[in-house]
C-alpha cells in the first residue's frame, strides 16, 4: 500500500548540533571551493552564445539609456534580474564582472548539490542523505556538468527554483502557509527562467493537496496555503508582465528577425536530433546530429518551410511509428551527455570513460526507481515528487535536443543511484536473490551495449567531420585543416 505522507529524513541518533552542522558545512564548502578553483582556472574564458546574450541583457537591465535587447528575453526576467544584481555587486566592489558571476555560480552549485538536491532525494527515498553520499553526489555533478556553471544559464537556475518548490511542498514544516507561498514563488521563478517548467505546477499542487489528505496540515491552513501559493504565482507573472512592458516602452520590442520559436523548433527537431555548441577553434560551427527519419519525412511530404503546429500534429498522426523512433532517439540523446560543458572547447576528447560512468549511473538510478516505486513500500508523494522534478524534460523531446534541457532527468537518475544505490544492492544481495542479481547483471551489460551502439549511431549522423569515441581512432591532422563542415 502507498503512504500518503512523504517520508522525511531521520537524523542520526546521538548526533550533536556541531556534528550536524559539520555534515552540512563541509560538503558545501568543498563543493564551493572546487567550483571557485575551476572558475579561476578558466578566468580567460568569456561568455559565449546565449550566455553572452543573457549577460548583456542583465548588465543593461536597469540602464536608463540604450538597454541591450536580445532574443533570449522571451524566457522571462528572473535570470536577468539575478545576473543583473550580480553585475551590480561587481561594479560596486570594482571586481571583474565575469569572475564575480562565477563566484556566485559556485555558491549556487554548492547549494544545489550539497543542500537542496540531497534534501529532495532524502524526502523522495525516505532515508537520510549522509555526508559521504552528499560529497560523492557533488563530485559526480562536478564531473559531468562543471562547465555549465561557468556561464549564466537559465537551465540550472530554473532547476534550482523547482527543487526549492518541491522541498517546500513535500515538507511544509511548522509554517505551512508560508511554505506553500514560497513554493508558489519558487515555481514561478522556475517558469520565468524556462517557460516549459509550467508543466510542473500541477505536480507541486498535488503534493500540497497530499499534505492535507495525510493530515499533516489542517484543512483551513491548507486552504490559506493554496491561496498564498496561487497569489505568489500570479504576482510573479504580473511582475514579469510589468517588466516586459517597461522594456518594450523603453527600448522597443525584442528583435527576433521573424523568429517564431515554436514553429522553428518543431521543424528543426525533424532535421536535427541533437546539437552540441562547439567553441573548438579547430572545429567550425555547431556539432549538428542529423535526424535521418525526420529529413526523409520532410522530403517525402515536400515540406521546405516551417511547420505550423496543426501541420506537425498531422504528420505525427500519419506516421506514428516514425515519430516514436524520432522521439526515442531524441530522449536518448538528451541523457547521453558527452561533454562537461554547454560550450565544448575540445570536441574530439575521449568520451569512453565519461559515457561509461554516465550509463552506469543511469542504469543504477533507474534500478533504484524501479525497486523503490514498484514494490509494496512505494510512496505516492515520492512518485509525484519525482515526476514533478523531471516532467518538463519530456516536453523538449520534439525539439532539437541539447543535453542541458535534460539536466533534471540526468541529475535525478544520478541522485537516485548515489543516495539509493546501496539499499538497492543490499536488497538484490539478500539470501535467495541470486537469480535476480544475475538478471540485473545481464540487463546492465545489455544496457551498456545498447547505449554505446545508439551513441555511436548518433555520432555517425554528424554533418561534417566524424567524432570517434576515442581520439586515437581519429585521423592524424598534423598541420592539415579539419574537414569542412557540411
């Protein structure tokens, strides 16, 4: 039977206040220090692409004259407001603005990996997050995503706000009205960082309702909490509307050169299954992974322009199996992280060990989810909380995939692997579970083989120079320029 009340972490018996503080402070300090050092090692690396546009908008956000306008502004004002505040601090202190932002990003990285996400996994799994597992988790996130935190990015900002909202909804504490109000505020901040996070709202509200159903919060206080949640959500959107109106009046509308985001993304999703942003000086332009089935469909239908939504849905209805394959490839490519940064400075780096570690954690995380939520001890709030954490990812599948869009899903699987892996293996290693362990081992080998095969096939679809799994297998370039991009 499912438990309506979300399980909360249990403090270790006999732990003193100083010991509890140390378990919280030490991982945070180490994660912060690691990211600060990494940022200092990349002090000559400027902002690129969308991150440059985001930073320029943020710098001029409160400027009276000539504010910078950019296509990135449709994502909402929250990231610009926070980044603008960081820029203001750097100006006031007289420090380098990029370096100041990277110190702030290091704080955010430490808070996300050693405080907020471990607390969420602890609540979803119903077991405390030890200091050792928290350190391992922070190290894993650093290994796979360290380059993401060098740049102003809406992806990790939005994820951080969503995690804050889920923690408040799962554990309202002694002040549920204030907690639910904060949950609404954090959800709105996530949506106004990346708009597809709006699909998470029903899951957060479902968790809030479960608190009343389980008796954790009296119904009158629940009603007040939901009202405050809604008010906070609406207030944030009202602020965003005022911001957009002010910007349009002060500097005119955003110039997008005719860009229609949805139509362009849907059409490009049938042409490209994945994109990596190369800043490698020896590799010109984006790394574009062509979508062969989608290209064949467009050619077969004689479609050359942008697809409108009704036309796209008509194609899906007419070719369901083809689109199932396209979407499956896009989903895999989203979790098949090959580089530790959004902006790749070495596209030919070896991906073998990097991919092996990722696939292993994805498998173990999936195993933990299956064992935790498919058995008799499953928790309905835990299942809803996990769904609320990752649901927005699946709305990115029809578009050209970038691994940053799937950050929440990858971190969820990595987190479940690290914080719940030990209990899963104990369960599989119990007496009489030998057959199950053998089956899981065979599934793991098969999973690795399938992942490497799918990844190799995706890299074969690159438009231009092939990028082999191991650099040693690539042709020797010497002084010869790379093969031109197609």
